[in-house]
């Protein structure tokens, strides 16, 4: 079995969030400079993960909370409406597949059971999978609230399998699996890992199609 992350592995995701954040910061620039507001938004997002989980809906609520905080609850209703609109635009962004994704999935199909193991909002991730046109390649789709060792072990038990680095690599290595990191040029700050990972079961590649060289041997 090979499990793929979805956002920024199969399709573009983080740049859309960054564009939304720029619009949010421009809306509130009279209250705080962009870099300060971005830090405040990230702090609130992380604090809210336990309540809202990952995904756009939680991000919208965090933007509204940040706006209320930095304006001392003086933000006008019209600005709140704009923030909600930014979130709806984010939910309706097109699905742009990353390079070589379909080529890799076609090549692996028939050799492996191919799985999506992603985290985020259930409805949003299901929507993106449907719009991507890739669903037929996957034996199973697992949308998780979190991606830790216990979550991967649950997935493995569910599939009856025998035998971003923070979410998609380290937990898999820790339970004895093999992991391949395909970095994306933008990464959410919460997913950054400073430690350089060295492990016999870990591989780092620059392009998704290099996965084929490691799997189809």
C-alpha cells in the first residue's frame, strides 16, 4: 500500500490560504502591520485547532476572532461580511493538480493499493477529491482529524495491512513504515519542522515522479 497526502502533494492548497491572508491583512492594515497581524492570526489558528480541527471553516472563524481581537471588538459588520466572503472564495477555489500526479497514480495502479490519508474538514476534502477527478485511483480515502501515530495505526488496522514531515513522515516512521517526503515550495508555518530527519526508512525527493523510482523496482 502507498498512502498519499492530498493538499500540496496532489494539488495546490497553501498558496490559496496565503492569498486569503494577504486580503485579510489588507482589510485590517489600519490596525496592525501585516507581519504582526499574520503572527496573531497564526497564534489564534493554532489555539483553535483542538476546537475546530484543520480546514477552511476553522480558518474563517479564526480570521473573525483575530479581527475582533486586534480591533478591540470595534470591527464593522461589513468587514466581518468581507472575511466570510474570503472564506467562501477559498472554499470555491479550483483544483490545480501538481506536476506528474496523474502519471504517478496511473503507474502505481495495479501494483499497490493506493490510499489518500489527509487531514482537514470532511466536506471540504471530499469536495476537493471529487473536483480533482482522481478518486477512481484510490482503494481507500481516509480524512483524519489529526495525523499522529495512533491515527496511522488505526488506518493500518482498518485496511488489514501487515507490516509535510511533521504530519506525513515522522508518525509513519515511528510506527515502522516507510515515508517519502515530497516538499512543496510553500508550507503552513504550523507544519514546519526544524530537525533534519535521517532514518533508513525515510527518503526525500524533489519531484513526485521520483516516487516511481523508489516503488516500481
